[in-house]
């Protein structure tokens, strides 16, 4: 690091300092634009983007539908966070913290808002009685790993990912610090998966759905293009688990929903019916498709 930063006595916001997200980040909360949220015909209304946190929920919804739960039908509305969609009044109504994903359950009276991806996974698991083990020990293990992911991902995303991929300059200290923590986390996962098929033991659960979009994507070279830098090939058990989860049809569908980048065939900007996964309908919904 070439310069030594001396913090001022009182911090003040510099609107130009913030890297890739400087245009939307502010030290204040609340709506910045009056705009009602869109509401479709299904019981569940999701406002999201296919970031790792968003993918958790669309995977869960697709897994529930695959199990035959018609009450899990959903409308997935694109919330483009780079354009500030999370700061509209309709979105803030669902999530006052202005982060995706945000879910409104219209099947209750009055409708129930659910925000924070881990809370949404738990809400849906309890609502439909799926993907959360009934056995006390296995259920507790699933909850352990669900909350582990919620507490650990900020080090991976907000820490390593920010300074390695999004910060306006590359600073050695934060990259080294968060790379070390990310590798430690991968080692935690690898040691557990050496003895278990899934994070709750032998049963696929919301813990796997929470962890896979972050750490599964990381070891497969999708996240931050940092696979070589972090030597992710060392974590053979995580890689094998990531491949196994990726083979699930519901996972393959869920990762496409609200995706606005990559190959056109991997994108489904909005999802309102199962038929939207058909190529013809995807072309209609996705102006980038060819």
C-alpha cells in the first residue's frame, strides 16, 4: 500500500468513493423513488436478482414445485440493484433494508413480507414442510449450517469479493486478509463434507441451498473468477458436492431466474409460469436472447 490513511475525527460520506457500486451506495436508508411493486397472479411474489443470495430462493421455490407444492407457485420480478430498483417505495415496503431477495406471501391475510435470504428459506421450509429435517439432530445441524452461511458470506462477498473484484484499486492488505478467511471457510466446508453427503448429514436441505450459490460457485470458478487465485482445486470434497447439487434439475432452473448476464440461454429475466423456461418464452421475456 503506497499511502497511509489516517481516519478523520468524524467520517463524512464521499459520493465518488465506492468502486463499482458508488452510484447506488449511500449512508441512508429508505425509498428514493415512489414506485409501487408489481404483483402477479401467484401466491408468492419474489423481487430479486440472480446473485448468490437471490439464487438461494429461486432454487428453493423450484425444488418445492418439483415436489408438487402448487402453493409454491411464484412470480419472480427482476430487481436490478445496479439501477437502484431496491430503493423504490414498493421494494422498501417488502424489505426496509433494500437488499435482494425480498418475498411477499400473498396467500396470508394480510400478506406476509419476508426478507433476508436465510429467513426466506426457513419460512418456505416451515410453510411447506420440506427441506428441513424432522429429526432433531439433523434439523439442528441444518440450522447450524444455514446460520453459518449467513454469517460467513459477508466475508466472502463484501470482503474478498469487494476488494478482489470491485474496489477501485487493488490493495494488498484487505485482499490478503479476506483471501485467508475465505480459504479457511472452504477448509471448514471441505472437512465437513469429507464425512457427510450434505450439510445436514444424509439429507439435502436448505443449508445446501444457502451454501451452494456462494461456495459452490466459487470452487467451480464462477464467482469473482478467483478459482486459480484461491487454489480451490484443493477442496475436493466441496467441488464434488458442488457438482452433485448442480445436477439437480430444480437447481438448474432456479439459477436462471432473474439472471440478466451471461449466455442468453442461461437467462430468464422474469419468471411467471413454469412454461417461461421454454426457449420461445424466454426469448419473449429476455430482450438479450438471440
